[in-house]
C-alpha cells in the first residue's frame, strides 16, 4: 500500500514476542513516535511487572506510559480519549504515529475508530453487589453480554465495574446511536509472530529475570506507598500472584508456578483475540519475531 504521513502503523502480538524493539527500530526509520497499547504500562511504579523496559525506547518519544498512579482504575473510554490526544499532538509536530502493544481490545478499538461515553459510578449497584462471590458476579455479567474478555472477571472488583458498565449501556441504548465508529482507513497492522515453544521459553526466562531483578520488592513498595493489595490484585497476572505471595497467601513456589501458567494462558488468549480481529475484518501482516530490526523495517516498508 502507499504509505503517507497519516498512515497509522500498528505493531502488536503476544507477550514476549519482542514488539517494543521492533517498534523503536521502525520509529527511527520513519521519524515516528510510539503510543503504547498496553493496559497496565500506564501506571506509575508498576515497572518490572508490566515489562516497561523504558531503556528499549533509546530516545524515541513514547506516550501513554506512566500517566496514572497505581491503584487507579483506568478504562477504555479514557484510553481512546488519551490516544486521540497523543495522536493529534504527534501529527501536529509533523511526526508519524506507531501504536505498539499487546492489549487487543485497545488496538482493535483504535482501528474501529470508536468513541465511548464515560460511565459514571453506580453506588447503589456496587452496594448491592458487594459480598457476592466471583462466580456469582460472573453469572450476572453473562446476563448482559457474552464474555469474550476473561480479564473482566479476573477479580470481584473488575467484575463489578464490568457489570456497572454493561448495565449503563443496557439502560442507555441511545448511546450506541450516538457513537458511530469511524474505522481507520490508512493503517498498516503488523503482528509479531512467534512460535508457541519459543514464546513459552521466553516467557519463563523473562519471568525468572524479573523476579531476580526485584519484582516482589516492587509490589512491596507499592503496598507500602498506600496501594491496597486488592487494587494490585485487580491488575491481574504478575500483580495478582506477587501480591498474594507478598501478603502470605501463596508460597514462592506456588506463586511462580501459578503465575507462569497464567502468563502462558494470557499469551494464548492474546493470539485468540488477534485471530478474531482478522475474522472481524482487521487483517494483520504477520512478521517473524526472529527478523533483525533492519529486516523488520524493510519488510514493513513494502507492505
């Protein structure tokens, strides 16, 4: 396709596929800035657990990383609002835009060009749901929608917020009429493809390295700074299992085993989402993770 200054470059793929280094190489080659599409890297102080690896950006400007305090419940509405502001800022300075990250919901929502209204707190609803088990909350949520995204029910707090949002949209059907999507017409969407065995090996080795680098201490610092353990558990994966280890609910061995399994399952769910995107009309150009950065850039330029 013919690329121009308004082309949106998207680099996505499962965890541990090496997306960031590829995005940085492309940004340097085409004079671009990077907008993160990672739902947890927005939080300050959550560094090792989210794999920010800021040094990988090597001077390339990045956006939507470290924009909220840990403990905050950032949502899709806020992400789309902040993405649009970052995109417009980058383009106003004559730079190109690269969206990089593995949160499929964020990536697909950007490509759809959807706009969501903010959903206010429903304190009466929250009070009525308080004390219900996660299984009970999951069943209530299923009454509103098909559960494509299992992170909605990763914890009771997440499930209650998902119910709150679903109930609001159900009670305001006119919102769908007012939020007509405007799909991005000029996008190059690249998936970094990694075989299952290599992905598993990289996930395990990366987990060990981050634990050795002090990931448990990072969780302790967050708790000591006033972030409630339940709020960290809300974020899932590393923060869910490390928090349970730090507060004594899991042994180190239990934490490592359960977390490793959870990350592998998460990567599998990511791939399911990306394949679903392709079925929904958003084709990805899959490029092998083993390509050198130079080879990757060259391949993108001829797409």
